């Protein structure tokens, strides 16, 4: 991505006994921080869950999300790499769900 750079990634392991492996805060271009990206263990591998809030009808709505496959890949790679570097035991044997296979949001 040409315009947005990931300039800092902070990771926080917090296994919930289910599918959440931890959380991350990502700084974009030294200008914005996105908090509470979730590292999730899914059936096809680990992926990044976007921060969201619960609507009145009980459904969830993302408050931040990538709008292209390229952006999703950039974000996923940065967060997973930070977890692998800082918490290699947590990521041992984990495959990343192919971000290219995830449809972009139009």
C-alpha cells in the first residue's frame, strides 16, 4: 500500500480458552491507532478479527476494516509477524488463513 504505513504494532496475548489468541493495537502512518484487533484461531488458520461493537439487535458491526485485499494482507502480516516475534510459543504450528481468499469490502 502506498499511502498508509503500519508504523507500530503492539501485541497482547490473551487466550480465552476458545478461539482468541490475543489482541493487537496498530499505529497507521504515525497518525492513527486502531485498538483491539483480535488474533483468532479458525478452522482454516489464524486470522485478524476487526474491532466491533454490539448493535441493539444483538449483531456486531465493525468500527474499522480494510477495504481491499491488499490492505487486509498488510494488516494481517504485520500483526501475525509481531505475535510470532514476541510470542513464538503462542504461534507455534499456526498457519495464517490466506488473506487473499477473503473477499474485499466494496
